[in-house]
C-alpha cells in the first residue's frame, strides 16, 4: 500500500481523499504515516480528527509526523492537543529538537531545571541552550554562565554576548577566554574587558 500511495498520489485531489482516509487506519504504519502526510498536504478541513488519532498511534513515526504538523502550524482547536503532546514527549524523556522547540513555545520556565540538567550531563546541543534562553531572562542566563564550558561553541558566543549586554558579571570569564582558541570569543572578551576599564 505505501508504494501504491507514493506512486499514485503524487498530487492529492478530492478524488483520493476517501482512499487516504482509509489508508490512515491501515495496519501498516508506513501506509498510515504516508496517508497522514498526504492528507495534511491536501489541507483537509477536519485535520484535527486525523492528528488526534495519529498522536496516539503505536508507531513513533506516525506520532512524529502528527507532532511536526502541529509544531509548524496549528489552529486554536489544536492548541490544547499540542500542549498535551509536548508535555508528554518531554516527560517521557524526549529531548529532540522538535520537542524542545515545542517546550520553548509553551513559554513555561518550569522546564528550565530539566534543560539545565541536560547541559550538566554534557548532552547539550545548541537548540537546548536556545530554548533555555527563550524561556527566561537574566536569571536563566546567570545559570548558564557557570556551565559555560559545557555549552556548544555557538551557544558560548551567544551567552557571553548576552551576558555582557545585560550587565551580568562576566569579568573573570572574559579574562579566561582571552586565551580561547576561538577568535570570536577572544575578540568579544577583549571588548568586554576594555569596556570595563580592565588593564
């Protein structure tokens, strides 16, 4: 069935909708996933009915397709489902970029301690730090400074720049970074120290 769908449904029109709706309940997870993708592509009016079912699908692939659809665009009707699924994914230990992007969109700083724990464990990708920064102000930024060595390089640059702009105490960090192998960190540290009248 997946091969048939890929071959025949290159462009989705109304004539194929009944076939796709039936395929969305097929026993083959590949067929369900492809049918869902094609139904979403078709811009079906009762989108949430299919997404809600797909979020509970046994297949991680199908659930992921449904979640990505909500992450990229969702109606008011779909918002509660998006919030529930984002929280479920996070509670189950998922720390992929899509889940953490969803956490960032929830604007709920109560998730920050778990994100900081991810950084402490040395598993921090740049998007983890970005979500932390998007969830809060100087308080969260202040918690990232002591973890500076565990941050990815691009995040280090961003954290140092933001901390300096917001007047947070980064003098000692800037001094240490004068010997960094990264040109941008060295340059930024020099600017910080000069602006503070460091000799």
